[in-house]
C-alpha cells in the first residue's frame, strides 16, 4: 500500500497528518494553515506533472473532504460558552 509512494505523495501525506493532528487537538488556526499548505502543495505538484492518475484523483478527493470539514472551522466563529 504505502511502500511505493512517490515523493509527491509522501509530501502530501505529511501535511495531511499534521492537519489531522491539529484538528484532533482543536488547533483550528493551525489546521486552517495546514489546509492552505495542502492545497498549495497539491496544486503545485499537479501543475508540475508530479502527481498523476490514481494519486491525483485520490488527493483531489481528500482535499475536497477537508474543504468541507473545515468550513466555518475557526476560533472566530466559535460562540463564547457564557452566551
């Protein structure tokens, strides 16, 4: 499974791992920063041709999943507990 991943896939997986960890710990600003980094890295790898075929489709899906999960996911949108 993960034995034959390209450098591009490993790079994206590292960002996804940090993103997941920050979401798990409720570090919303860091998670948003990780998502931005994931999106920029994905686009760069796609545009340079380093991400193709099944890997491209896989990471497009992952990116879309996180895009949905992170809508409204910030401390700004959080209601104070005393309201």
